[in-house]
C-alpha cells in the first residue's frame, strides 16, 4: 500500500510570513558580498566568540591577524599571548585554548590554515568536516559555510534563535542546536538564498535580545506573536482589524 503524500510543510509558510514581520520591526540586515570574509576568518571568529557581541569578536579576530600576520602563526602563538589579545572576549582563557587547538588541527590535516578544500564539497560534507575540529559544533560550522565567501544555505542557530524556534513550536521543545538544525532545515523556504538565511538568523537574534529573552517574554510586543505557539497561548489570538 503506497503512502499518501504528506504535502508541504506548514512551517515553511510560517517562516515566509515571519520574515517580513521581522524586517518591518528591525529593518533589513544585509551583508554585501564584498564584506563577506574568507571561511578561515569566520572559523576564528566563531571559535573565540562565545557569549561575546559580534563587533567585539570581529575586532578581536582582526587584531589577531594583524598581530601575527597569518593564521599559522596564531596557531603557534603562546597561550599567554593569545589570552592577553583575547581579553575583550567573555571567556578569554577558553577562547585562546579552543582557538589554538582547532587551528593546530587544521594545520595537521591540511598543512596550513586553509579551508579551500571545502569549496567543492556539498554543504553537509563541508559542515561534517568542520565538526571534526576541536571546539567546532553545528553553530560554528554553519556560520563558516553560510556567512563567508562559501555562501551556502546553512542556518546558523545560536541560543536566541533556537529558543525562539522552540517557543514558536517549529522545532522540538528540548532540541539542542544540532537537533534543532536538522528539524528546521527541511522547512526553510526553498526560494531563500544563503543571504536570506543569514538575514533571518540575524533578525531572529534581535528578537531573542529584545522581546523573547530567556527568562522574560514580552509576547504582546513581539513581532512573531501572531505566528508563535507560546505567544498565542500567553496572549490569545490578535483581535480582528478594526476591533
């Protein structure tokens, strides 16, 4: 007996409807192609960026390259020097140790800190290779292939983004980053580009920093409220226009 087709995933339409609501609230968040960095730079930024605002991590990444001149030299730098240069990061000791281990692993595997071999790989294979590196999980791997010159359709999920997807009912309520990624990727609108994925993540991050915080939900003020399972449960459906 053949199975009946399941039809389109309703979450896809939810994401399509959500995006313009986020843009209306926060404005467009676009990165020009000329501003996209090499994947090696994005890898370093991800490795040192835990719990640190992106502009601070960006500056620290540039500072490392300016100080040492190459990522290979960063890999060989003394830990004490790296910790000092990463003092702006939330966890400088962890950042320094994780960075050094990962870069040394790339050198051991590739002979240099060079991720050019990822270009011909499909996105899943490229991410799988990245996740073999010490300290690189799904978030960093997705960031390297999406928000770099690789320009792939891979959704970056940080704590904010995953929390909102859980509250909206779009991924399982206790899903970790990897499980949430596997759950939401099939629902992503097929017409979205890699840049759309990047903008969606950055907009969702803004929601998580404002109305959908870990311990405080301001559902009536949230742009996602009308599409959110938690928001509907807490506030009820929006009244009809003109009511």
